[in-house]
C-alpha cells in the first residue's frame, strides 16, 4: 500500500523491486530506510511525485522477488549469514588482491586507486568483525527468542540487557559502511572505468559495484526486517 506515511524501508521490505526505483534516484533504502519519500526528496533535483509514479509502475509488474518479510526470523538470520556473509568473505579476498595489483600497475596514472584501496581495506576489516559479532552474539540470541516463543518458554535476560543494544551497534556500523562505499562510488565515478583500463581494472570495478549492491540488500534485510522484528519479538516476553 503506497501512502505518504510509509517509510522507504517498509516499501522495500514489502517488495524488493522498489529498491530499483530508489537506486535510480540514489535514495538510500538500507541505512536511511526510516525516512518517508517526501523526506528523502527534500532539496533534490527530482520530486516525490516522480518517485511515486515509478513505484506505481513497478507495482504493476510481476514480482519474482522472495518475500523475506514473511520469513521466520531464525530462517532469515541463517539466510543472511549463509548468503550475504559468505559473499562478503568470498569476494573480499579477491578484491583485495585485484585492488593491490591495480595500485601497482595503474596507480601512477590513476592515484584515486590508492584511496579506493585504503577504503576497501578498512571495509574488509570492519565488515569481518561486524559479521562475527552478528554470528556469535546477535543471531544466536534471535534464534533463542524464536525457539523460546515456539516452545512457550521464558527468556533469560542476555548479558547485553536487551536486543536493542547490539542492534543499535550493528546499525551504526552499517551507516559507516554505507558512507564508505559512497566514497568509493564517487572515486570510481560510479564504477565507470577509464579508457585505458585493462581487463583486471574493468573486472575490479564491476566487482566493487556488485559488492556494494549486495551490501545494500544485506543491510536492508537486517535494518528493515530482521532487526525491527527481533525488537518486537523481545517485547512479547516482557508483557
């Protein structure tokens, strides 16, 4: 249901095809998904009406997207870990190797490569630590809540007090990654490689673009679906 009160995150959670519309207008639907369309369009060169029109056209198209919003939280947590965490781990090793090579071969003509490399190295370290915190602390607690609710059991208070504490930390770290990749996108001219780019150069830019797109979906699934529902589930044990 497309109303002015709905947030961007809610719309994408309902139908991930909406993400394509928000990407077109460079509207952040993952880290800043708690805004309305009107709020996101303030001081932009496009209007909220243009975005609404595109969303309405999108809604009339047949959807082939998975309805993650209907999934049990334990299944969604497993999916994020096995799909998106695995993707980050697999692609990070390759990108670090390629970026290092590009700096050595093309860095003299394209000095921006050194900053891109530095940003991605920081990202690889932070994302690695971030995902481990989710895998070892947050996700196991979410699964514990799901099992307790299913079995009608009480829920012991975790050492972090409430699930909102690790969620707040994860969301803050998501913002850091979003801003970091915004810098990478700007430095690469939105992943448009230069005319003298070799094959490795072209592949690296395409991989960076794919990496950012996957990260957006990864963060969206957590910020807009998994985390809010985990907070609501925890509240049911407090009543």
